[in-house]
């Protein structure tokens, strides 16, 4: 019972950082997550943590590539006919 309450609190706090997810939904997911963790056991928990870490790294890598592509200057973006001062 205490574990579900802690899970619900953690889920509610985590929901603040996710668009489209309110505090109630986060609390329900947090409380359900505690039950799921009990079912999958310690090896399942380690596998879920490793998978979450791999997903985070993948998403960060894609975001970094997208940001680098957006900040790169485009060819021919200079002003046409501009004369340089000497």
C-alpha cells in the first residue's frame, strides 16, 4: 500500500514534465508501475532500465543531429549582389 502511494506520487511529479499527461494519469501510471515492477522481478526491472537508457540515448542522438542540421548554413543563403568593402 505504501509502495503504491509512493509510486503514485512519483508518477504525478513525473507527469508534470510530459506534455498531454495530467497529474491524475501520472499517479495512476505510477501506482500501476509499482505492481508491474513486482510482477517482472529484478531481472525484468534491470532489462526495463537498460531499455529506457538505450531509448534515451537514441532520442538524444537524433535530437542532436536534427539541431546540427538546423543550425548549418544553407548554400546560397548570402545576399545576391552584395559587394564586399575593402
